[in-house]
C-alpha cells in the first residue's frame, strides 16, 4: 500500500480532521489497501469450478445433436465421416403417426425414421411397386427402406410387418432437413400433388388432411426454425450493409462526443432541437402515410381483427398502424417539450457539469475507447456461457424406448436396439419397435446436469456483472484522479486510465466480486421467477399468478436499486479504496444529504444524454429504413432483396443504440464521478486557504451559484 501523503492524513470532513493544504498531496485516491479479500477468494474458487464444469461438459457434450436430425437409431443425418454422410434428410415411414399425443409427451414420432439422400418425389406403395415387378420402382423404393435391406424378393406382407420399408411414399419437400408432405391448398382444398386422397399402402384410401395433422405435430418446433431460417437468409444478404450502418453509427457517435468536448453548450442545444425536429418529421411521415391509405381496400381493418402476422409488412398497409405510431410520437414529443420548458434553468447547470466532464474526458481521451475492452470481456463471458450450455445440453446419451400401435405392457420402457428382436417384448407385442426417444442418462453426471446448467447461468451473471463493475471502477478512478488533482492536469498521473485499472485489480477485486455477486443473486432469482411464470401460464391458480407477479415486481425494483447503489459504491471505492459495504453506505448517505442536487443535476444530465442517444439512433434508424425499403433513389437498386426488411433495420437500430450507449456511458460515468467528488469536496472543504476546494473555478461558479469569493476560487487552482 502506498504511504500516506505528508502534511494531511485525511482530506477532512466527515472522515477526519482537516489539516493545512500540502502541495505534495495528490488527492485521496492513492491511499488504499486490499478490500473484501474473502469475496476475492470465493470468486477465484468459483471460476476454477466454472472451468471444471466447462471441461466436463466439453468432454461429454456433442453439439452435432443440435445441428443434425437423428434417425431411429440415434445416428446423425448428413454428418461427415459416418454412413449417413450423403444422407442429409430425415424421412418418416408413416408421418400420420406423428399426430399422436405421444409426440408432445416424448418429443418423438412413434414411427421408424431413417436418413435419406433425397425426399420422395412421387406416389408409390410397396405393394404396387412389388406387384408391378418393375426393377426400377423397387430400386427407387429401396433407398427409403432401413439401411441394409436387400431382399427385394421377400414377401411384401413380411416386409411391412417387420417395418423394413414404408408402406407408401408421398411427394415430399425438405424442410429443416426433414421430409414433409408437399401439402398445398388449391381453391381452398388441401392437396398433395394433384390428389386429395392417397393410398396408405395397406389398400385403404385416406384423406390428405390426416397427413397435414401429422406434419403439423411433427413440425411443432420446426415452424419457429423456418422463421429463423428466413431471418438467417436476410442476415446473409444484408450483413455487409448492417456493418456499414453500425460503422456510420460509430462515426456519428464519435464525432458527436468530440464536438461535445469542445462545444458542449452548443451541442446540447443542437441536440435538443434536432431531437424535436426528428420526432416532428416522424409525426409528419406517419400522418402522410395515414392519409395516403385512405380509401384503399383493406386498409381499415383493425389490428385486432388481423391478428399476428410474421410478415410485418402487412401492418404497414393498415391505417390503424400509422395512427398508433403518430399518437405515440406525439405523446413523446409533448412530454419532451414540457420537460424542456420546466427544466430550462436546470439544463444550464447540467450543461456546466457536461462541460466539466468534457474537460476531464479531454485529458483522458483513452476513456472513449475503454468500453471496447468491457465489450470484449462481455463477449468472452457470453461465448463461454453459450458454448458450455450447448455442450451440457448435448452431453446426454441416446435413450431408446418401446413404441407400439396397440396396447402393450412394455410401452414406454427403455430398450436396447441390438438385443430387442430377441427379447420377450417382441413376443408379447409383435408390433412393438425399439426406437430412439431422446438424449438422457442415468449416471451421476446426468442426474446433476440441471445443477450444472444452473451453475452455468449463475456464473454468467456473476462474471458479466464483475466485468461491468471493473469497467465502472476503472473509469471512476481515472476521472476521480482528474477531480482530485489540485493543479489540473499537472497533478494527474501519466496514464490515469491504466493506473486506475491496475488499482482496481490489485486492491479491489474482492469488492467488485461482492457487489456483482449481490446483483447476480437477484438476477438469477428473477430468471427463476420468469421460468415459474412461464410454467404457470396454463394453470388456473389466480392467487399463485398474483403472488408471482408481486415477487417479480419486487425483485425488479430490488435489481434497479442494487445497480444504482453499486454504481455509486464503485465510485467511492475508486476514490477512497474502502470496502464495498462501507463505500455503499457512504455513497448512499452522501446522495441522501444531497438529494436535491441529485434530482436537479444528475438526472437532468442523464436526460440530456438520453436525448443524444435518441438522436443518433433515430438518425441512423431513419437512414436504414429508407435504404432497406428502397426509398433512396440513388441506391434503391443496391439494397438487397429481403424476406423481412425489419430484420436488418432492427439490427442497425439496436446496434446503434449499444454503440451510442457505449460512448455516452463514458460521459455518464464521468458526470456521476465528478458529481460525487463535488459533494465530497463540499463536505470536506470550505474554500479557505487551509481547506481549499478541488473543483475547477468554472464548476464552482455554476454549482455554488457564485457563493465562492473569486480569490478563493482562483487560489484553489494554484
């Protein structure tokens, strides 16, 4: 620990008796020792355990189970290096059986499934192909039989009884690597090919709607996957333009921040006016679209009558949609204008605080790039969590169960495919089959998989919050070194950001672990409550739903409060080096003693920063909207064709917000740090030669409303 500066044991105020100013004193941020060591040890042990869980998951897991469909033997379709390498599609012997409720219980169709190189493209029954005696039909049929079937002279009845070949083939199309009947509607009639009925291979004619029911049940999960595939296609053709949009957002944000450094007052007012103008244009555009749709067929249908549509372009042809947009934008516009009217005097004070923050950022320009470091560490946390979750969820073993059409006492029991044909099950239930059901296991590892998944989620929240806390403490320490430098910038360290980062890791890893642990516990509880709420949606227990709603609300408020407390506690840790509890207590009571200033200055500044983010996101979002909807004539042929043009637009908007938030978060942390240091400065010092203020003359002139004598203010800066 650094030795205490001579001539002053403590800056004074509530924490000690002030002494005469000593020019060698560099501020309070350098006197510190290790804090919350126990939590630091716990974090290290938790990380070691997390690594062990990851290694075990990677040892047992197999991500191919997520990527590739599996046949009735649990083998992957299309997997390189396997017998199914050239068979990428999954074929169902009798997809009608997928309409059974067993599908929803076992997540598996009670019919044989094999991997095939292509889906069938014609109507054909095994009886018909065998009776015709055509070698070509039988050879074509054989590729849809179980692997190893070669005896084409075997009796058709025995083949169908042994379930070696499907009873029928139906024209199918591949969807998510699975063969589904090529069902379509013609004048309101459900058909496959040109037929409304089909031969089931057993001499019976069946309606195509039975196929549709089976396909629907087999497609429970795949409908969402089909939507995801279309979205993925949109990303593949628009990723280049999305990156360009994000680069534009980054350049605009950086230019905005740089201009804010030199023209803070002008930029704030320009920002306010531009936000009002952008919202005004949005209202005008919505009105024009609303008026243009007047009299068009179908434009007066209500959103309720239309229902949910995956193609959001449908909603843009409704007058009610544009009316709703216009009302929302009008409300936002009125609220912002009223706030600006009532806060016009406070905005002038907030501008002074932003100017001071601009000077601090100007002396520590590397701080603008530091969020990239935090973002990189967060990406590592997300990548490790996601990969571990996938490996854990795919580390089960193939479980086979008995499936049958008639009543059987062995139905649903586990079985072994290798010995099933010689077991007593086939004697008691001749139509029973041993089919792949799901991935599971009975070992101790498999029994505790849910515990490992929970630990994975918990560690993700803990480490993500720790990374965010590390970034906040680093920035707070750097900006605190600016404030507590009596002669700015001469008394600042050579590399304030790196010095602050080193202090945070060397002395306060435990405190950061403590604060992030508290927040992680609350977030895990919130995730658990959301899971319970999802499970109780089908229940009719109103009291349980009400209680769960109250708990969700309480823990949401608790999370917000802990985030607010942690942020200010980290600033106090960066400034004074005290442990987490002491820092949180001191920060809380300091804010309570200055609650008026908090409401007037800090929150107004946050509001101005929000307007800045809104301006950047709105500008880039409008540009992306006009580009991807081919409304910019100069480049309308350049924009790619899309299934859903809202996919790249929303991606650009969300990405732009994250980029703008990253830049403005530096200013936000700077303002919060300077504000807390200012409050501390007021309580510890009085502006006299013995106890001079550390704040700059500009800041003291605005925040103290000229109460300081000019000489004292000048003397305080040397």
